[in-house]
C-alpha cells in the first residue's frame, strides 16, 4: 500500500512542483524528490503529530538518507512540509484544484 501511495504522491508533485513558491527555477523536480519522499514517510510514521513536534527527527532522517549531492534542509523543508500537509489533508492557498477554502 505504501508504494502505491508514494506513486500517487510522486505523480502529484511531478505535476505541481514547478508551481510551488519554494521551487527553485535552477533546480529540477528530481532534485526535490528525496524531500517529498521523506515528507511522505514522516507523515505516515508520525500520524497525529504536528510537523514542528518531529521536525528535528525528520531533518535528521533527511540528512542521513539524502543523495550524494543533497539540497540543504533549509532549502527542502518547504517541500517536506508540503507533502506532510498534503497527506494530512491540509489545504494550502496553492491547492486550487482541491476545493474552495473559506475563513480567510
């Protein structure tokens, strides 16, 4: 099940990554894949917790498992958090395809 869910997440970010405010135009989607993946894994592992409660551990896991030429945590943190929020069902202002948000 986890692989199927990750495949959905990967397809989502492949399509929407370039539209994100944190997407560096000098980098590709592939540069951010490890960040999206760690965000995905962390959201499943720490379900029910706030991102900020476990951020240090997530950052450490990213640092340990990152590719040879990694992007720094400060660069990828927004991508990690975006996947965390996507799995948690939190709508962001850039999620126009996911419904109407009210109360702002």
